[in-house]
C-alpha cells in the first residue's frame, strides 16, 4: 500500500492512527468476506429479491402460522410447555402449509405406528434389550415386512435437493407417501424412537441430517436412514466436508439434545419462511434466530444471523450511495453494525462452519442411487 507524504503526516495524529488501523482492519476483513462470498454485492440474486420482498406485505394467513410456530416453540424452549420434537416438527410444517395440516391426523398416524412397533418388540420377546425400540423403528422404516404392508420408507431421489418440491422435507408427507429426504427420514426415526422410549439423536452435517444412537455396549453408531445403513464418522467427515473443529465445537456430527433438536427446528422454519416470502432478513427472521441461538448457539442459525446482519448493513450502505465497506468509517452507527457482523463471521470460522457445493451433493446422491440400483438388481 503506497502512502503520500501528506497522508503520512496525518497518520502521526492519534485520530489518524486510529482511523488507519480501522481502515486496515476493514481491508483485511473485506478480503475475508470476499473469500466467503459475503461481499457487499454478495453475488446473490436473492439480495435484490429480499429488498423487493420487504416492500410487499406478507399475507396475513401466512404470517399467522409462522408466528404460531415460533411462539409455541419458544414456550417449549423456555420450559413453559413440554419439550416435544414431534410437536415442533409439526408446527414448522404446518406453517409451511399455512394451517392446512391436521394435528390429530398427524399424531394419530404416529400413535398407530407406535402400537405396531411395540407389538413387534413384544412378539419377538425383545423387551429386555434397551435397543429393542431402535431395532423396531429401523426395521419398520427400512425393511419390507408384513407390519408395514411390505412398503418401507424410501429416499426421494426425485426431490433430494428439495428445490422443486419442498414437501420432501416434510414428515407429514412422508407418513402419507413413504418417500422423503435426509430431513424427513431421520426426523421420523427420532419421533418414533421417542414414542417407544428409546435413545435416538438427530445429528447435523452440511446439507444433511442423520441419526446417532448407542448400542447395547454403549458404542455410538451413525445411522443413515437415506440408505438404511450405518456410516463411519470418517466417511461423513470426508463426504460432507466436516472439519475436526466443527466436530469439537458441536456444530456438526453432535448428537443433539432434545432442547437443541427443538431449537434446530427454527432453522427449518426460517428456510420455509424464505421459501414462502422471499425474505431471509426481516424482524421475524431476527426474532427467530435470536430465540434459537439462546439454546443452540453453535448451530447453523449463526449463518442465518450473518446473512441478516449482512443484508441490513448492506441495505443501509446502498441507501447512502456507498460501494465498499471502507466508506463506513465515517458512520459510527454503521461501524457498530459492521463490528457485530465481523464478530459473527469470525465466530462461524472458529466453530468450523463449512458447506457443500450443490453439484457435489448431487453427485453423492446419484452415486448412492446407482449403488442401490446395483444391489437391487443382484437381489
């Protein structure tokens, strides 16, 4: 960086030194943002979409059910209502469907399956084993058996990215069609495991969910309901681009507690909210991630927070005619927002946040599909 003599004299003053240090910090951070695709331009077509969406009111019925969902989930997290993952999942899906689902129908189907699972355990005299319920849920969901009318639950290869069909995420749809993706399948497994009183934990990887539980000896297993198989932790790390830092921080591959699982439902809720409204930044989004982060701080809700902070700051800068972050040094109120955004970005890096490219995920799914096709042909 070349400096004129006039600028050098300015730097000898305390004010000049402070401003220079701020500028250097901004320069370094801007480089980091550009590397992480969080630049002012963002490179995101949805930046302008979010700005446009803010000018359009959200239909009352749409907002109503998203509010119902976050209100009841918050009550669960605060201890004002019983923590219930099954109910939290329903509330999130009902918000997406704008109140058109039916809790009794959804819950009764789960209770029907619970009866079948308990009968499977008792008919085979397995009640003395603490993993009997895990066996029953896995068998019922994955195998072709009389108890499920020879129709196991299958991975929805047609809608695995959920871009063309958000419903592949939904447990309520999975219960009706027996097809779902890597959200719906492990979610249903956990719901059913909770119902029969056995241990099962949701675990998160970039663009993926799976189940963790312990065997009779207390050893941990990674259960992939998408393939009906068990995976090594090293395979998940390599396949989904998970670092040891992310594992240590609990961001990825951690068996989520019940309170964390319910808080994670807020991440799903905000995904559906953006899908319905075009918004990834507004007061509802802010309220939701602030609630969730109280109970699950090292979560993907941090990236939603960063995107919200980035949009708010960038929007204010654009209104002032600014084109790069170095211009905000003359605006103390914007500098405060920048520092919060900077802190959030650094925190994401510290806890090991990574993601997968869509094309890599798509290739992985197609590889899985090809392997299953070959196995089926051999049978």
